[in-house]
């Protein structure tokens, strides 16, 4: 039997809010090697801002064992715990590569990009029912200051968006239709996540969230993975 990683309170918080930040889930040495690997994969020198000052973002897919090492048994077990049943622990496997969502500094004032739900790009053809994925993760590879490009989330939005979808299942079956009408779900105010390297943000398929501008002077490095 698999030993749970998350407490009942953590699971309850995820169910209530639609997201959960788990601090320090990835061991320090593993995340430090992953951060170094990310710089290597991007072909940039973290100590030479001239090598990355013109960049705004990096969304590379990198097959590197030191990147995928962050997908530890503990992370996979936590994802399984939050996946609302229907899958076995063994169904949660580490990916072959890391999907980077790296945000570089900008001179613009800090602001979120605006709420969205994942898998709602029309051309990708995902459907709202059954859910396009069970749980998503953002794994942060370095410390993020306030307004440093942390993910922004709308607490409880997953329940409101699910209710909107259920109000007209045939109409909202295409994820892109649902994702295009979040203004009808009254999702309220957002919260800026300020993570440390090694923290993992888990979020629900219907959790409204957003990237945000990085108004600090150092890149934010993270990877996204869904099951
Ligand atoms: Fe997203």
C-alpha cells in the first residue's frame, strides 16, 4: 500500500481552493541540480545577464535526467492523492522530459497575464467531460520574490467553472468554449503564489490561473507537468 505524502488538511485545502502549494517537496540537492540543468538546456549562463537579458520566456521541452529527477516518488504520490480517484498510484509516472515555463525579467509593471484554464486551446481539441487531465503541477526550480513571475491562482474558481460547465454540458464540452467564457463564472479575486525552489503547486483542471510578469531582476525557472 502506498504511504500518503499529503495530510488530510492539505487534501481538504486542495478540494476547497482547487490548488495546493507544497513547500520543500523536492530535496534541495535535486532541485539545485535541476536548476543548473535548466540553464544548461537553455544554453544560457545564469551568471551572465547579457546572455539572457533579451529573453522574455522559454517554453522548451528538454529531455534531461537531472530535470526529470524532480518528479520524485513523493511528488507522484502527492499528485495521485489529489487526483480524485479512478487511477492507481502506478499510473503516475515521471515524464521523459521537462516542459519549461521560464519567465525572464521585464521592465514593465507587474501584472498577471489574465485567467485561463489549461487545455483550452481550440486547435488542441480537448473536452471538458471527462476531465482533460487529473491534476497539474508547477515545479519551481528557484526562489521567487513577490512580483517575480510567480503563478497567480483564483481560489475556489474550479468549483465555479465546473458549475458553469455543468449548466450546459453540450455547449461547454469543448474546453476552448469553456475557457473563453470564464467571465461568466464570477471567479473573484486572485492570489499571487510566491514559491521557493523545490516547491510544487498542484492545481485542478478547472482552476483558473495565470502567469505573471517578472518585475524582478532574475529569471523564474519552473516546469509544468500534468497527469
Ligand atoms: Fe496554464
